[in-house]
């Protein structure tokens, strides 16, 4: 018999968090009368996380571990955990206890009420840095403006999915993953519940500005072709503004003896067009690089070790 709930937790240098995380989840599950498995995906940690995960695996039957060969990123780690899960429902949550395990019973309740996706909406907390909050709200406004797939602000990768949803999600072959967009795109019966994010239990955020930008660009490029078309619009705009001016200049030159007015206008036009062209090329590059990644068809991640999955058939009480 398969466990009823799989909990997927990506781990990147979280040595201070995985143990408290395990106990917090176990405590919640104890009150629920359901089987569960806890799948930790070690995303190439360089601290003691993997060693602690191995210990947890030895100590507790319901702990499974997937170890990547290097850091592949949060979205890949979550994807790997989801793929390896076997529960009727799958809950993804962060290892740093910012996604409160105390929300699990409520999520399960909504799932039992018939919702196939239970996503969560983070109420803004003062703990998050101003810059990150600003960046995040600007990003959500932008992506919702240019994309047909709604992406709910504050709905991070803390959600429950029914097995039916997991099946279609894991069948989606795309490499540049933006899970929150993909799940939104899938449809099904979805419901959101609000929660207040706790502060990080231990350590620092593992999402660098670079990783955040990467995720944002993946989201935009995977869910909208508007930027690609934008360069076309800009080009049309630029051309329609400057062609009459050019024609007028030619007319002056040919049919009057007024001198062509200096280099200022020339400079302005050249600079402006140069700018537009570079922007257009940049946007093109973003999409071409993603096409390239998809075409190469490399795996999303490489697993080095899997622990605990063989016991699945043996264990089914919480
Ligand atoms: N994480 C990961 N790989 C990475 C970066 C982060 O697996 O390359 C995990 C991390 O261990 C945590 C979750 O993703 O469980 C969210 O990361 P974090 O808490 O650092 O992000 P924040 O909450 O600051 O946005
Ligand atoms: Mg966090």
C-alpha cells in the first residue's frame, strides 16, 4: 500500500533545519491518522545536510532521501521530489520552516473536500527585506500583465497537489521550470489558503539575487511571448516616428538650399535605434537560449543516491 501523503522538501545547506523540520512534520501528521513519507531532496549541499539526512533515514522509516550530484536549483529539487513521490496527495514545502507545517492539516482538509490543488498565499511579513518584497511584487504585477496564465502573488512553492495533478505535471517535459506558473496553467479545482510566513529557523536565505533573477526570467519567458513581440512593436514605433523625419530631411536637401541641421539629430537617431536594436537582440537571446536548453534535452537533475524508496512497500503507518 502506498502512503497517502508525500511531503517534498528541497534542501540546500540546511544543516540546522532538517531535523526540526522532520519533527515538526511528524507532529502534524501524528494527529491526522494518515500514512506519510517525507522526501528530502539534497540539492548538492556543501554543509552537513546530507549526513544528517542519512541519519534521519536510518532512524525513521518514513524518511526518503534523494541526493543530487551538484546544485541544480530549487525548482529541479522540487521536481525530483514530486517525481519520486507516491502519495495520493503531495505537499511541497521549504526546509527552513518558513512554510509552517501547522498548515498541513488545513491543506489536507481542503484536499478531502475535493480540491486538487491547494496553494498558499503568503501574507506579507516584515521580516522579508524591502528589496525582495519590492522585487517580488513588481515581478508578479509584470508577469500577470504580460501572461495569459494567472500567477498569484505570494503563492510560492508551498502547495498540495492531488495525484492526478502530479501525473500531468511530471509529464510536462519543459526544462526551464517555473512550477507555480505550470501548476496555474494546468487548471483543475484550485483553492488558496492564507498563511503568515515564519522567519527562517536557521541559516541564511539560499536564494541569491542571481537565482531569483533566473527564476523570474524563466517565469516570464515560459509564460509569455510578449517580450519577444515587444521588440517588433518597438521597431514599428521607432520606424514610424523616424521615417517621416528622414523623408523631410531628404526633401530639404534636394529641393531647398537650407543646410541639413547639424549632427545632433543624427546622433539622437543613431543612439535611439542602437538602443532599440540591442534591446531587441537581448530579448531574442533570452528566448533562443531557452530553446537551446530545451533542444539539448539534458536531464533536469542528476541523482547520485536514493535512500529509503525500497521500503515503501513495507511501511504504511504514520
Ligand atoms: N533551495 C534549494 N536549492 C537552491 C536554493 C534553495 O533546494 O539552489 C531550497 C532551500 O534549501 C529551501 C528552499 O529551497 O528549502 C527555499 O530557499 P530559501 O529559504 O533560501 O528561499 P527564501 O525563503 O529566502 O526565498
Ligand atoms: Mg526560506
